[in-house]
C-alpha cells in the first residue's frame, strides 16, 4: 500500500508594500521549486496590480496561488494617506486572513501547514499560534534594523527615547564599531510622519517584536558576509539572503507595475561601465525644485543615464528643453526590470534611496551606490554602504535640506574616478556570493528551513 503524504502548504502574508512583497515572492519561488505549495495573500489592490504586471507564460510563477483579501480602504487615494494603510493592516486584515485559513483548512484542499509572515505583520504569527499552525517570520529589512528594534527596551531604559519612541536627545546610535550608525532623529519610527503616526508605528513595532519572539524561525534577507556583527548580536536572526530570484530563475516577481523591458536593449547599446542608473523604490516623492536639481545634475554629468520616474512623478515638470537636450543619452522609464539592470555590464553606478532590496541588489552585483535616503531604514542602510562596506558615497543635503545639482554632479564624478571604491565593490560582490553559494551559510540556513517545512 502506498501512503500519499500531503504536500506542505505555506501561507505567505507580506506587509502590503512593494519592498515587502518582492522579497517574499522571491522566497516563495524558491519554496515552490522545492515542491512546496504556496498561497500568497495580497490586498485586493496589490493583487490586481501584480496580476496585471505579470509577464505572460511564466511557469514557476503560475504555481503560486495568488489570493486576495480586502484591506477595508475605499480607494488608492485613501491608502496613500499617512497611517491609513498601516491602520488597515491592523484593523481589517487579521479577521480576513483568519477567515481564509478557516476556509482553506475546512475544505478538501491541502491544509495550511505553515504561516510565513512578514515580521511587521505580527498578528499573522499570533493567529497561526492560535490555530495551532507552525509559523516563521521574515524580515525584508537588514538584521541591523531588527537589532535596533530588539534594543528598544534598552533605549527606553537608558533614556535615549521615551516610551512613545520620541528621542530625548539628538545623538548618533552605533551598537558596535562594525555596525552602521543612525541618528536618533532618523530612527525608523521617528522619520515616518507626524507624532501620531510615530507613536502608532512605534507601538506596532514593539508588539511585532513580541510576536516575532514566539516563532520558530526569524528569517532575514541578509547574510553573515553583509552583517556578521548584527547577526552575532541577535543569534535568533537566521540569514537566508540575499534572495534575488532573478539570478536563479531569470525573472523577478511581485512587481506592482509592468517592467519596461525595452530599456535593456537600450543598455545593450551603451559602453561598459558607463551608465548611471537612478531609481528610488516605490515610496520616494520629490518636491518640484528637488526634481529639477536632479535633472540638471544628470544633464551636466554628460554621461548616459537610465532613470525610473514613476507615472505620478512624471507630472513634475522637467526643466525647459531638458528632454530634448538629453534625448541622445538619457532614458526615462516608469518601472524598470531593476534586478536585470543591476547585473548589466553597462551600468556603472546606482543613485538610490537605499531601500534594503535596492541596496542588496546593488552590492551583490558590485555596483557602487550614491546614497540618497528618504525615510525609514534607508539612513541605516546608507551608513552600511558608506561607512561600513565603503562601497558608495552619500549625497548630503544643504542647510535647506536640498541635495543640489552641484553635490550630485560632484559625487557622480568622484564615484566614476575612485578606482579603490570600485575595486572594493567588486570584492564585496565576491564575498557576498560565498554566503549564497553551495556550502555558504545563507544557503545552509535556507536548506534547513526548507527541511523544517517539509518535516
Ligand atoms: O523601477 C523599479 C524600481 C524598483 N524595483 C524593485 O522594487 C524593489 C524596491 O524595494 P526597496 O529598494 O527595498 O525599496 P522600497 O520599495 O522603498 O521598500 C520599502 O521596504 C524596504 C524593505 O523593508 C525598506 O528597506 C525600504 O526603506 C522601504 O521603503 C526592489 O526589489 C527593486 O528591484 C523594480 O523592479 N523596478
């Protein structure tokens, strides 16, 4: 008699934002390849965007069950209001996910055997515990960011912040000499909005950390090669990254907007190591004067550039005659195939907001970064790039908070001529690949996690 074993079935719950969905999709693709069934839960709006941006005929991706739940918000406009989306994540989504689990596990289909939730969706981990389902947390940000979160009680005790997360003085925090530093003013919960939003996000972080402590796995999209000190400080963090599915499967998944692939052909026509790639993730918004400064800097650099300007930003006015003047050497797209761009030999450097995914994608390919952080963990990531790994330069604002064309131009020039920096970036790339290669620690951790899911 043959006993049929049920397939392990993992429900993946990302925080509903682009920089969270993409790495969890990357991890899902790896799990699917191992014969694990994946149900991937998005909000309705994100689900529709991902579906319509999916490339046709993608075999592996079509094996992920994409399902949606409501976030209870009425419109995209409402979602963009500060605090609205994170409020909905707490108020509406838990009940919907619970219903979904009950529906799947009450039916004839394969039962959910594990919940894999974004570390910032602590309630999904609590829910899995309540339902007696195994669970794992995934952090799409750096291990250093997690360690800062885990250090909150110490920061309160030492009088660095009050119990609402408000800094009691302006000072730099650096947990060890090989860890990045961040000013108290730029702590992740401090630089995301007004005081009410700050308090809300801070309390959410504190709660999520409690939920996270109860999981069997605290996975992080990082590696010993990138962040050995942070991982040593908090041994509960299991690094499995950098997860870059594009390397393994030839495509990236989970994009909210269709990728403009035509820019790859344009890149093919450029000289090796000549192009400045410019992209600021999915959240960054520029003021019109700041946008114009960047335009002038790119124009005056006299180098080819590929710039992601999302449709909303393209409403910002380009300087008069700019488009005509740069037409021969500048390319603007609405959403790029970023992972493919950063492995392209024509790309020389990346002007980036330093989202963790963009940072990983850049350093894993030996591309030097010009750091232009905007909010959240991006200041910490900038410190990694510039102070710890030394594979990039920071763009510094003037007294009015503006990053001037002169500053951008000067740093572009420096990054192109600094052979030592470029050489460090190439060496760092090799080092990072040790962790993800056969026998590397990230690779081994991933294998152990897969075995645990299957056990
Ligand atoms: O034209 C583009 C632009 C971006 N991307 C991809 O979109 C992702 C963007 O992620 P990230 O660089 O992390 O930026 P955000 O979307 O801003 O990510 C949010 O989530 C990250 C992970 O928690 C945080 O580090 C960031 O601060 C936060 O803003 C990356 O995989 C990019 O490859 C594209 O494919 N095409």
